[in-house]
């Protein structure tokens, strides 16, 4: 066997193991994040009366999008007019 291995594993002196206690850890102060302020919602207002019967399909789609009415380009003009009138 190698000489240095013998020295490591066959120590002549028995020593007590040294126990090292970790230093106490200080907790960081808790920082509370400010809660986001909710923006007040605007009251629902009726859209100004618009003559939707004489609008083009492109204008109807833009009007529906602007007023939050569910409509899509696959709808025909009559369906768009009904959707806008019904809200």
C-alpha cells in the first residue's frame, strides 16, 4: 500500500472531531410592496347614435371593434348591423 494512504487511514493519535456551529443568519427585513391601485372604470355610456344602416361593412366592423361588440369579417352586413344594434 502507498505510504501516504497508510498515514491517512491509520492515524496514531485519535482526535475529537471539531464541531463548527454556523453563525446565526439575520433575516432581511420584509419589505411590503405597495398594492397596485386599480384604475376606476369608466361608466358604460351608450355610443352616440350613428346611422349604421348606411355604413359600409368596413365601417361597421370598425364601429363594432371601437364599442367592444363581438363581430368579425365573416359576418355579412345585415348580421353586423344586428350585432351593433343589439349591443
